[in-house]
C-alpha cells in the first residue's frame, strides 16, 4: 500500500470520456489498496476561455481579480472528477487550494507556495476517499485566493507530495515520458527510463515540455520521486530522481533545443572595469533575461561581446544597449534572429573528456557554423543558424548513441511513414 | 451618503454589454458618494451548463460536489464584474461567499445562512472599493462550500443588507418592479410604488417571480428595506417595507394566480376524531405539500373534504390516500387538474367588509364556478377551472380599481396591439 500523488493536466481531463478514464485509473489504484491524492488542472480550453471573457471587459484586469476568475477552472475540474469517481462506486472528495491547506505568498498571478497544512487531506484519506485537489492555486494568510503561475499544477502536485511524504508523484501527460529529444524531430528518439533532477531541468525545454522546471526544482529540493507517464496508456513512463542510472556506454542523456533565441553583439567596446556590469545591469533593469554571454579577447584596448535573449526581447535589448552608449562607448551594436540553441545534456559528461569536442565535430561536418558556445557540468550548448537545426539534432542523436532500433511514431498510426 | 446593497440576477449580467451596464450603474453610485456592496448571480445559462456537464458524468452527483461545482458560476461573475468596474476607473474587489464571511448550516444544496461576519466587507469598503459578493453561496464552520438553494442570491443580498445595516437593498431584475398582476395577462396592470412584506409574500407567485419568498421573509424579519427595480431602466421600482401606503380608495394591492394546482377530494369519510390528522400526516410523510384544505359539513356521520397540491404531486397524493384506506375508511377519492388558484391580496381588506363578496360576485357573473375558497387576513383565494382564468383576472383587476389609464406593453413595441 502506497501513498501516491497523481497529477492530470488539462488535456487529460478535457472531455467527458477522458475524465471518465482518469476516474477509472484512480479507482484502480484505490482497489489495489493505495491512498491517492489527485491534482487536476482546468479542463482543456477553460482557462483560455476565461481569459478571453476577461479581456472583453478589461484589457488590463487587476491580477487579484484574474486569480479569482481563473481558479474557478480548477474548481470545476475537481468537482466533476470527484463526481465521475462516485459514479463508478468509489468515495472521493474535492478540495480547492485553500481547502487543501495550500498557503502562498501574497502575490497574485505567480505566487510561490509558502506552506502546506495537509490536515484535511489526511482526514479525507482516512475516511476512505480519493482526495482531488485543485492545482495551480492557494490562499494567502489574509484569505486572498492566489495562483501559482506557469507550471502551477505540476508544482502543486510536487509540493503536496513533499508535504504528505508521498511515495511517488506521478505526472500524467499526453506523452509516454521524457524522450532523448523531441520525437517530432527525431523519429528514433528514445524514451528514457530514468533521469536525474539536474538533467531534467536542462531538458525542460524539450519539445514536449512535459514538466515545468519550477516543479522539478521543488522535487529536487524535497527529494520527491517523480514519474512522468501517459494518461492514455499503461506504459511505465520516466522516473525523475536524484541518482539516475545511465545505460552502458551512454554519456549524453538527451538533446534539447530552444528556437526562441536572438543574439545581440556589442563591438569595439572600451575595455574598462565595470563595463559588463553597466551593460547587464541596464538589461536587468529593463526586465530582460539574458542567457548565454560570450566575451572575445581584447584587441588594442577594445573588446567585442555577445549575449542571447529571447526573440521577443531582441528589439528592446538593442534599445537598452543604445541608450547607455554615453556611459559605455562602443563602435557598433548588431543583432541576429533565426537562431537555435542546441544542447547536449548528461550527468555522465563530467567524467568523460571529449564529449564537447565530439559535438563541435558533428556540427562542423554538417557544414553548420557555431556562433556561440556555453558549457556547464552536465550540458554543452551551441547557438547555430535555425536552418541547419534538424540535421544537427539528428546527427548528435546518432553520434551519442541515443537512437533506438525502432522509430517512434508520433500522432498515431496514420503518421507511420 | 448611503450604504447600499445591490443585487443583480443572472440575466442582468448575461452578456459583456450587460455586465458593462451594471458596472456603470455601480460607478454612478460610487460617484454620488454611496458605499456599495453588490451581490451577483451566475451569468445567464452558466449554472444550467454546469449541471448538464455534471449529469454526463454522474446522474446523481453528491450534493457536496455539486456545491463545489455550481459555486464557480458566481465566482466567475464577481471577478468579471470587478474587472469591468476597474475598466471604467473605479476600485472594486470581489469576494466568494466564504470571503464575505457568510456562514451557513452544514447542509448541501439548500443551506440556510447561520451567521455573517462582515469584517472583510467593511475593510474593503473603507479602502474605497465597491465590494462584489458571490450570491447563493457560503461556507460551513468546517470549511465546506455550500449553496443556499432556490432564490439564493436574493437571500444573500437581504442577509448582507441586514448584517451591514444597509440603508436599502436594491434587487435588480428584468422588470420595472412589482405589478398589480402579471402584465402578460392584464395589459393595464399597474406597477406598485410600495407594498408591504406580507403582501409581497402573498404575491410572490405572480408571473414575473421577481423576488424569492425566502428573501422577503428574511427582509421582514430583519426589517430590511427592499427595492425591486429594472437593471435596464432608471425607473423608480417598487419599495417593499413594513407599512406600505395604500392609494386612496384602493383596498386590494394585486391579483396573484397559480396555475400549478390539482384538487384531491375524499368523499364519504367516517367522521371520527383524528381522521384529518391521519390523512395529512400520511401526506406530509410522503413529502407532499398541501395548500388549501376545505371540509364540508357532516351529513349522516360522513364528511367530504378536499385539498390542493401541486400538479406534479397529484398522482402520488392519490396513491397515499388510497394506501391509508384501511385506517381511514371512505367511499371514494377523486381528483381534478386544470385548475388555477386566483388570489386578491391587500393589507387593506381586513378593515373593508365586502371585499371577498365582491370577488365571488365578479367570478360568478363571468359564469365561472368557484371550486374552493381560502382566506387569510390579507388574501382571498378561489380555485377555479383554468379555462376561465384570464377573464376572471381581468375582471377582478378592473373591479378593484387596479387598471391604469395606459396599457402596459410587455415584450417591446412589436407587441403593441
């Protein structure tokens, strides 16, 4: 008998039939003797529909009222799921975030969970219920309703699992688990049986976006065993935990890529102390997130450096750089879009020299030039032109021994070609 | 500067435009210096849509989960209305029932309000907000979400008005106020300026059903001044209060009618003590509400008596009567549907003899026979065949001096004939 947290996203409960399938899965666990706490997101398009309604009345609605509005989506889900469980003869009780004892900071739209008091959850479990908790929401100490922001339901599930000391937190989604890369790009991508928290964090930008980075961080911090699996099949899924076993001979766990990349280069900057601080201080004040930063060597007292931002921030970042020209003299600022950041991720690469060299070799043999490089203990990232990216990902996938014998078919049998 | 409670029903906030119109009305009050608490129902068909969704998953959903589901309808309304008020430059804050401090009994689907702690409401008013409260809902002492059942939002408004000692509780609806009778039947029905709580209770079954009897009772008990008015016009509406001024020469305030009437007659009953108690005890056990009861004189130790029930209960009531034949011997049970109860209502009739006689005279001159009669201090009711009812209502309306000079036009200009 285990204590299990199950989390179902909006598409897993998007229709009556899907809701019934989820109810059946919960009932199966109860019949097997498990104690079950379920976290649910709003059904299908509910949240988007509510946002549309609000925009018609107010293009800039107060965040507090937006939280009041959006939290109804999850409340509808939990009530309906509880009814569906009753319909097949099992006890269930639904809770809003505040009823489940989820306290958050006093911030609207992106609050962090500050504390969970799971007394009512345990009471309902002890009475033989499946406990259905609304994801994505909580309450402040002043009784204000809050939402947790993006990835909120994943975070609710992980935080609840930590608070009730669950044996496992299962994240149900519309894919089978975490893949070595996006199966839509590489047909022979392999599903991973295990992965470490750190690797999962680095892979969080993979195509399927199965797990929100914030939830992974929370799981790592609280040592919550996560399983990512499909709500449509009985397949095993991928386990995310501290020490994941690496297969024989495999060093790289997966290939991630991010298409939302723009590069800004500042050329001919006077090489004075404090220049970098001035530039990136100004960007931070402008609310612009900078990812990779590369500085070339200094030549004749002048330096060149480049950094990446998201495509949306490219224009604004350029304006910020131009606005500080008086205090940071430079020759020229240039920018480039249509870039992709490709990353190889694997905890094994620290102890395997030559992993990065192989990456550069594969990319250069494909005739693609590398514009920027960034490394960490478990990751090497290269920024390249967007047009070559599919070949690069496939080449890296093969070179690091990640290809499966069989192809992965995405989108059902009709895609089999 | 007044403290005003305004209540808007589902059709008053059913579209974006209507929601904006309501927001404007609230803003006007705020600009005039009033402190405003607003109670809102779920928008348009929201509640019915949620019920439909639930039925697909569970034909008999647990009442607790139904309350979790349905209370989202009002939460959506209050959040959107608050946003609409912000959009036109005024401060507003929305509250669920529990946030507004509304406590109820621990009953789902039809809880009664047990207590209101309006601290948060006053706090928000003091901060300059219009306070928007979700109608129809509350919370038990154990933190369970409840609904108040039919007429719930009216009751929320009246109970809040009592708790915060509001100067007035305005009930906004889609008609101009309370009419002397249903304007769809009598074109020259008049809108009443004032009416007493007791009269309003008797008239509660009038066509427009503008105010739920439970809310009127609550208002009477707590002496809350009610105003029923249209959310689409600036007309004055009808004030409901303890002592309503009667116009010169008018004794009857209005004509009510109820088409949902069936008569059961038990003929040739042994006239023994306890017979009536046995019959109506059995009906009460069967959950059947009995309205008018009439017993004829006793002839040869046998009595006849009749009573009315709602049409839906006619078959079940007949079965109950047949089931107790062993303990209450009688000759025959008969029943009749297609009946209407017509009532004249007015606090003035106590001190005006001949009011009932005039009613019987008007009805008999129209060639309609009266099947049952019931009277109270402020009401005389006659049960007649349904086919004659329109003529009877029009005749009574004229006879008691209720006709306006002008006809009332219902449903817009195209109805003008």
